[in-house]
């Protein structure tokens, strides 16, 4: 008899729990509008001209740089966000920076010099620069159109976005040109 009770008790409990279903209630009110973008990320894009004629020459003649005020880069972006720069390449595609150009000698199969187009950022500031492997290489630096993407919020750094591909970033965050 005690074995029968042990078997019936779980069955009765299951029937009671499954059978406790009432009618569906009315739908609740519409919730508030959520923030734009995935998981609350605030993403903005800016285009600037990196004008080599207006740039400042750094130490030893190996660097040209230009600073830009960027109030959009806040402490929050600095601590929890992301900043990525892209330059407009000759084939009209946005290419992730930093990017290194190399020039091969026609006489031997070797790179004569490299020229890196890069960027750095901090609260309120973006710096664009060319860094050369030899002073004469800066003669080949030219003005570039650069797009800066500023993403605020933890979602910006954990979004699973391929940041080196601007078209993926644009699609993921629904950016406008």
C-alpha cells in the first residue's frame, strides 16, 4: 500500500500543476519606446578631411598629425564605448584604420618604405596621423577623407560586429550616410 501511495503522490501533484490553467488575460499596455540601436548603443558617424598641408610635423620628420575636437567622445565612450576610423580608399570603399601603404622598389623585390595612416582618440579628441618608415615617405602622404564611428555603451563593444568592415557596422547599427 505504501508503494502505491509513493507512486500516486507524484502523479497527483503533476495533474494538479498541469491542470491549473485559467483563461488568458487581456494584453497589457504598450511599453515605452526603447533606445535606438541594438541593446542601447548610441552610434554616431562623422566625416573629416585629414589635410596633410595643414598637418603638424612630428619628431624626426616621421609623423604628420592633425587633431580634431570631438565632444561626442565622452568619458562614457572612453570607458565603455568604442571609436573606429575608416578612410575612403581609391576604390570608393571605406577601409578600416590603421592602414599601412608600402612601396616596392622596381629594381629589387623589396619594400622601400611604408606609410601608415592611423588614428588615436581620447575624451573630446581624435588625432589622425601618417607615420613613415623614412622621412622622404611623408612626401607621398595625401589628404584623405576619414569617417569616425563613435559608439557609446557596453553593447558597442560586445555587439559581435566586424568592426574592420564598415558596411557591417553600418548595417548592424542602421547608420545613415
